[in-house]
């Protein structure tokens, strides 16, 4: 499971995906699941912090995953 916890204003929201590829694909749709400026609380993959990610926004998360997907 890939779980993203982020803030919309002061409200904590959660998105859950089967993996990082599903999140990247959904963010590339005409209407993405989440805007790229939301502040992150946590990002976990299989119950652990996402390795190597130090960003603070959903946009930075998308860029990180896209860059690492091609490696």
C-alpha cells in the first residue's frame, strides 16, 4: 500500500493506492486526484516512510516518483 497524508487548509486528508505507479498515473489525468501544492504530513510505502523522499508538497512527491520511475 502507498499512503499519502496531506493537509487541505488545516484538515488532514488521506489517499491510498496499491502502489506508487497508480498514484503517478492518476496525477497525470486531466483532473488529478490531488493538487500539487498541498502540504504533506506523511508518505508511506508498505508501512514505512518512502525511501529517499524529503519533499514537503504533493507536487514534490509527484516529481520525485516520476524521476525515480525512470531509473
